[in-house]
C-alpha cells in the first residue's frame, strides 16, 4: 500500500500535534520541535525520513518513539 506524501514541515506539525496529545507532554520541547524531520534512505519499503536526536538519550521516551514510528509507516517525505 502506497503511503501518503507530506512535506517536512507538514510531518513535523503532525508529529507535534500527536506528541502534545500524549498525557503530560503538552508544551514540552522534544527533538521533533528542535530538529524537525530530515530525509533518510530507508531502502525498499523503509521510512524516507527521520527525526534527528539532538538531546541527551537519557531523555528518550518510548511513547514519542512510537508516535514517530507510526507516522513513518503512514507517510513518506515529499521531495521539495
């Protein structure tokens, strides 16, 4: 099944909305807020974008990682 294409800005906005909907994360700054979305070559059927890790890995949250992974399965990055 073909994924819908979104721009980096659109993907970032989708992620921010989904993250801020998680309990306790409204208004919290995450790597998504700071770094946005970047192209990556995920190979055949793999994700075409990622969120760069900019903050300490000790701040990693599995719920945010799930939001990103789910969006990667739904959307491909549209070339500008």
